[in-house]
C-alpha cells in the first residue's frame, strides 16, 4: 500500500496485447463519473524526455540495443515519470492509472532478457525512490493470443512485441510470479474475458480499495 500521499496509484500490467489501455480508459471513465480526478499515463513515456526514450527503445531502426542499455533506458524514463508526473498527481489527491510500471521492467528485462529480476527491481526502486502502486491489475494473456490481438490491426509490432513467443512466455511467468508473491497488492484476471466483465471486476476491486482508504466519492 502506498502511504506516501492522499492519492491512489494503480498500475496495469501484462503481456503485449492484453488490453491494458482499454481497461485503463474504462476505469478512468467510471471513476471520473463519480467525481474523482483521474490521471492516465503510460510507460515508457509520460513526460517529454520519456516519450523520446520510448521512441528510442521501442522503434525499429535504432541499431542494436543490448539488454543492459535497454533496462537503463526504461529506468531513466520511469525516474522522470515518477518524479515529474506520478508523485505530483498523488500529492494533489488524484487517482493515477499507469499503463505499465516497474513490474514490466522486472518481467521484460529481468526475466525476458535474463538480467535477473532482483537486479532490475533494485535499479527501478532506486530510480523511483521506492514509489509503489496501491494496486496492480495484471491482465494475463497467452503469448500466442497476445500476438493475435496485436496483429489484428494495421499497426506494426515494436521491438519488444516482435520478439519470439518464448520471450513472451518468460515474461508471462514472471508477471504471475510477482503477483503470487504479493497477492494482496494484485488483481489477476484472464485477458480473454469480455471487455465488460474485466471492467466490472476491476471497478469492484478499486471501489473496495477506495472504501478501505476513505477515498470513495460514490
């Protein structure tokens, strides 16, 4: 639980194609309809420097990016994001919804790139001065299903999305392991559930969290 501010911090995690952005948007709308101020953001990105780093690390055509460099680019983007965007919003009492946070680096670079989950988490906790979500919503998606969802439209896959299914399988397991280690801080849902069912379950969990922390405005 994040006790550092009056706001509420929720991260959406999961493999590529899990539907994180869709669910974050639906949750934001539901909370705003109740009079809560919501900030939606994403990683990598969320700040001017973060968006430049996002393009550098995810776009094709930037040459070879080794695993350590990749991990540090993500951590640098996250450092700016936490200090410039997330903390100020939480201090204003807002609900912050981020599409990805530290767990993504732990899963993608720690497990996917075999850098070690403990090492990657340590770097990112330092980069964010220990800022943790109040709740992490994990949308669990099978790698093949995620690829099918991603390629259903016209958008090309980015550097990480285009990695082999074995890479994405390691990431999926890492996310599940993170959730199993701290079940009270996670809501794990199967991504193949309907959009409406997912939205209802997420809102119910967030409602209970808001009520427990005295921040509900129904």
